[in-house]
C-alpha cells in the first residue's frame, strides 16, 4: 500500500521545564540494523534519522534522549552542540555552501520549473508563519475565485489552544461538489517541518497561475478535486514561532498539557489503526517525543483529520513531512508490506519518477517501525470510510535537516512538483512515456520509438 517515508526527523521535548533545552545533533555508533530498532524502542523519535557514510546513525536529539542513549550503552559524537541557533542561522545562508551528506539526485532539472509569480517567502527565517499561511489562502481565493475555494474549517472542533483546522479545494468549480476523483495533500503534522507547508503553497500557486496556459494542469484541475490542509498542527507551529521567531524551532508535538505537567502528543503516533501495538516507534511516556497519547485518537487534530477523510471520498493522499528525500508507504507498524504492497510500489514509482526519492516502508527506508501513524489509518481503516492510498513524502536532504536554508525553499519545492501533479493524475488514465533510445530526427520524416507505462 502506501510508502512510508522515513526521514531523519528531529523530535522535540515534551517536558514543560525543559522546553528550551538545547537539542544536539549527534552521530551514534551502530553495528547492525538491530541497533536502530533498539534505539527506537527507547521511546526516542528517529523517524528522520539516517545512516551517514561512516555508518553512524545521525539525528537531532533532546538531552533527555541522549541520556537514554548513553544509559543503553551507545557511544556517540556531537556534530552540532545547539541546534536552535544553528537552524536559525542556516535559514539565512545560501544552500550552495552546504555539502550534502549523501548524493542528491532530486535537484536535477529544477531550473526548468518557473517559480510562480505570487509565491513568496515568509518572515520566519524565510518560512511562512501561521498567520501568513492563512493570508496566502485568502490571497489565492481573492485572485482566483473560480479555481480555489475560500478557506473553511473542517468542523466545529478546536485544538487545545482554540484553533480550527483549515482546508481549501482547487477545482474548476471549487465551491461545488461535482463528484470528481478526490485527492488530499496535507502538511505540518510535526510542527518543526515547515518545508512541507512551503512546497504546498508553491504547488497551489503553480496550479492557479498555469491553469490557462498548461493543458495538463487544466485537465487535472477540471477533472480532479484537490483538497489541501496546509497546517495539521497549528498549535505546535505557532509555538515554534513564539520560541524561535526567526526560524529553527524544534517543537514536534501538539500542545496538550499532559497529566504529569509535560506538553504534547505526537500526532503521527495517535491514529487509531494499530495504535500502541508495541513501544517500537511510539511511547506511553508523556515526556517522550513520540508519546502516542492517553488513548487512540485522543487528540482534536487527529479527530479533525479523520473526520475530514470520513466526510470525503479520497482515493490518494500525500502527508508531507521533512526530511530525507523519501517516500514512505504502509505498513508503518509492521515489518511486512500491506496486501497491496505491489500496488503501492507501482504508485510510488510514478511519484518518484523524477525526484528519485527512496521509496519503501519505514523498515525498508530507515530500518524503523512506528505505530499509530496516519498512513496506516488512512489505508487500513475500512469501517468508517474506504481505504485511501496514503503515502508520506519526506522533503529535503539530511544535510539540511528540519529548517533548510531559505535560499533552497524554491528548489526543494520544485523537486516535489511533479510528485504532486502525478498524484492528481493517478485517479485518471495515467501513463509515463520514455524514449526507448536516444534519437534525433533531422527532417520532417522519421520515427520515434518510445515506451509507455500505465499506472
């Protein structure tokens, strides 16, 4: 079924008294894949961790997690002593100054994509703040009222801090339900991963501005209902802006006040399908960065997203996270693929055709499983809705981490543009062509032989 993108993601502390503690990037000495599983079983978020060229597990950790790693007998070296100022400074640096830790093919040909005229960076180290993101939705509806709906709320529920969850629809008749194939894009389930929001805004502007001049986009907008939830975790995202107004905030979870005085539930461990089947990749301890909540579906954000899916008929979904250049499919909780594993692999091939993202289950990508994740619920829950082919892209190379340089935002958005377009194409008669060989025609007569694969 869906590909579970495993990217090294930096997790944030849930302890109220330690909310401003310094996160560090460390490289852990490991010998086998079992070491990765053992570290994950400590209740530590390693869903964005990666193994570098020296075969060390690299990730961003809270000091409490580093203590657990030490107590488990693992040695490590510190790569970045204090990540918040590191990320804040990185936002204002040219990404060409960075040497990627792995070879990245996803930047190929991004110069061929023109940046939408209305796309702009935000005031949080280049990233849009919560209010700026909502303003972007309003601006889109003002300029293109015939292509995008005005922003609406999922239902009358609110987050722990009193915020709704907003959505919009792009279609040729955006305010009318035309019974067209429906697809869903969402981002910022984890509050420290703003690149998911930025690529989405880039994609939306690209659709709107190119509708009248691009036949492919016109077809997709005319024949598909594309739904967008740009910010799944508004409280956590606002909190990152409060503690790091120039970017670089590392809060991961939502802002529930737990019974023990800690804050936050990891929303991508709170979904009801296979919730809490084990402590691998999720934790029953509130201070953990992967705390799964007091019970399945306990969080208003989880409930709102589930309600939205149950009220629609989505065929496909992309749940954007950062980072790792991955496309992750279900199952997340198991070492086995779904019964439609081959189907997911075919879909993933279509989505990663141009950006060369590594596709697979979490175990296949980062050697790590996790339960209570959104992909598993979207695909596995069949009582309240039909299965959704849901996958998780992890945007950006490991060398950039959670807050890529602002100068890389446009290029990173371009690397997933085709991925987004191809997702909207999958409900239709969709195929990808490729020349069978290099050929040049120098006259008006001749033949070109090509391969066509239908998805």
